[in-house]
C-alpha cells in the first residue's frame, strides 16, 4: 500500500511537519510555514477542513511540535514568544494558552500530552543534558 498525501487544506507548498493525531483519531495537528512563519494547524479528518485556533499562532514568534490530547481539546506545543523555546498548552474550549515552563532554564523540545490533558512531558536541557520533565496542566478538568 502506498502512502496517501491528502489535499484540501492539510498540505500546502510549504513544509508540513510534526504530525500528531488526537487519541480518538479525529484531529491531526501539525506545524507549517505556509503563512511565512512557523504556525500550528489543526485538521479535522472527519470534516476534511482546517479548524480555527484563535489566539494560538502569533506573528512575533514561532509555534512548533504540537501534541494533542485524546479528544483534541488540549494541544501542547513549543513557542518562542518569550524569545526562547517554552512549552505551552492550548485549550481549544477557551482559546487560551498557558505557559508551563516559566521558571525553566535551558532548552525544551518534543512535548507530549496525556489523553486527558492533565500532564505534559517534554525534553529539557536544564541539567546540562537532555532529560524528561513532567508538568501539570492546571486548566484540565
């Protein structure tokens, strides 16, 4: 079986990277430079359309490496809005992002989120080598 490369909003002329399915398989988050800077997009596989993510992407920074909770409500990601890489979690229900690494030193990368959205794990270089850190999402039910 050969791979399918879907059209209809999922792919563009720009690189599409870091695909992440929601646990229920309905949504696919990914990072793209289709708007001239790095943004996160969410594709509804059932309706075959892009989903609006108000207040997530910012022109003054890049958003990257998305990870989705089971139902796609929570989206963990990396952002450079504070001038360095930080881990945020976006709540699609409220349209707000929460900074999770405010006091972290070092770089962060590759966030992942539990199915219920309560915990986010990621790599951090805070102790001089890449280690795994886990933080709570205070906005999860």
